[in-house]
């Protein structure tokens, strides 16, 4: 994830350096008694703001989450808890999203949190299903059906707590 963020920042670093460098080089030749017009300063500020806005837009369009698909090893508690295969992506009290792979489509089943991380790096997650989820999928998953369990995978997520 850090490598992707650094790569995005590297893509946008040269315009900031170029504008700042040109502005610094140009002001070197301006005599101290001259004043830089407010229009020139405003134009430079507008260009910098447009670069910042385009950087933020680009970052919002890019998915920087690791595209991991963590498989489920066991289904517990009538389908509301999952024990994952060993992985490095989940930590205690981390958020997770459960997806069902249907051909080329991924259906969000629900969200939950990691309630326990074992010594062998297997995670225990507690999931609450979204209201619009197909009850047949949830029922087969609660029965620990291998065909359905093999199509369900988990991804790390984010939980925002508190009020803004």
C-alpha cells in the first residue's frame, strides 16, 4: 500500500518542483525594490491549487488498498463468524468486508471486525450481513457449504468511530 502511495506522489512531484523552481529562479532576478503583482501571485497560487486538486482527485480514483482475497478456513456461529487462513493482513479490532465472487462480479455480503488473532496468524472475524444479501447464500454459508465458502473471501477495511 505504501509503495502505491509513493508511486502516486512521485507522479505529481515534478509539477510542484517545476513551478516552485521557476518561481524561485524568476524572483532571483527581480530587484528588491520591485513588487510582484498580486495577479502574478494569484496566478501561481491558482496553478498550485489546481495541481493539488488534481492530485486529490487522482488519489480518490485510485484504489490503494491491497487487493488481497483472504480465504475462509471455517464458518462458525451459524455463519456470523469466520476463521481465516493464515495471513498478514488482519490485526486485532481491524475492519473486514466479506465478498461473494459470482463470475466476474463481487457481491458485498457484510462487514465486521477481527475479534481474535491466533498465534498461527489465523484471524477470527465477526461479520454482520447487509440487509440486501441473498438469504440463500447466507444459509448455505451458515451450513459451511464448501462450494459457497470457496467463493467467499475477505478484504481488510476501515472502521471510522466517533462523530465528526
